[in-house]
C-alpha cells in the first residue's frame, strides 16, 4: 500500500458517524466562511472533525492512465484544504488535549507535518541540529509543538488501550482498522527512534531568551496572500499568538522532569517482570530513553 493511499485511508477512518452541518467544499469555495462557522460551535471537539475532512480530501491519491496510484497533486485546491485544516487547529489554540482526543495518530502526524512545512522548517534537517535562536518565531513554535506531541504520543503508546467494541465482523471495516493500525505502528516506530532528539529539542528551548509566537488564523491567511501585501508580517517578532519566554521555559522544564520520571517508572516495571524460565534472580535491564510532555495547551 502506497503512502498516499495510507494517508487518505487514515483520515477516512477518522470521519464522524454523523456529518457536520457544513461540508468541506463549502469552505473551499468560500474560505472566509470557515471563521464564521467556527464561532458557532459550543464545544471544542466538534470543529476538530473538519480537520479530518480537509486532510482527507487533500490527501486523496489519483490514478493515471495505467491505473497506477499517483500522489496527490500539489495544486491550489489541496494547498487551500491543508491550510483550512491548520486554521481549525489555530482556532483551538493548538490545544493538544482537544486535538489528540478526536484525531488519530496518522491524522495528527499529517496535521503537524503540514504545520512544519508552512512554518518553513528546513526539509530533511533534524530538528536537534537546528539553532532555534536563529529561526523565525513561528518556525520555532512549530518545531516545539511537533516534538511535544511526539513525546506525548510515545508515552501514551506505552499504556494499554481498551479496544472499541464492534458489531458483526465486516470485511471492509476490519481491513480499514488493520491498515490504520499498521500506519500508526509505523509512525510510532519513527517517533520512538526520535525520542532522544525530541527531548534535546525541548531542552534547547529552555535556554531561549525571547518570546515566541504560534500561528493564528490571521497569520495562516497571510501565508496565502501576495508577498507585497504581507510585508513580511508572518516572519516578524509580533505575528501570531504570543507565547511568553517564561511559559516556554516552564514547558521545557516540565518536559525534562517528566522524561526522567517516565524512565524511572519504565525501569521499575521492567525489573518486576517475570520472564519465561526466570527464577528469583534479578533481571538486569537498560532503562529505555523516553520522555514526555504533559502540558495541554501551547498558548492560553
């Protein structure tokens, strides 16, 4: 299964059972309508499903004349759909608790990778190798948000999850669930391999001496505007939602403490395990290098 098909099926599997009052194509035809629509929601979880719709449509693979799967075209339609998904997350102030509650790991991965892309994070470069102090404010916050989510996801994946009850077996549902599980496992494998780097990135943020900003609906709109209209506003030090330096240091400090606590708990749990054929002899283990960030909102 290609990556394009996997992305589309991941978002398709996250669709709500009941459709929202407005569909994705209405906002594609009239983008300013989205912000008006978001103000009508009485709960934070409801608009999250729009993210699923937007990313599902933007990641749909196509077929060529030879019936071969082709990646989604990088056209104005798909770029607009991805930006609409980001605008919904910005409306929710990038609250990871709200987003993670309603979005699967593959969809969250697509969303935050798109945020990295529009925030001009250098492609193909490890985040741990970047000098955060030299990057634009919104670029720094995109990197920190992604790595906070990565650590949270790794930690959550270590706990048992209650499997949802399903009705009579249906082949298409079982196949879809299996494909989503495989894609989730693949993403988790990468995140676990990058755990140490994510911890170092958040530790580096602790030493930053300036305030930073995370993308808002307005700054995301400016990304699509003509260069002469923006005047570099998305790159300046006052664009976006303000995140004070003290808040940044608290997030980073908390991440360091939680990562150490998680490592200690993992060692204790592993030491208490009874391996097949083991006697009362103590099993020697090497502590896994994991970390977690438990702060729920990047900007309040």
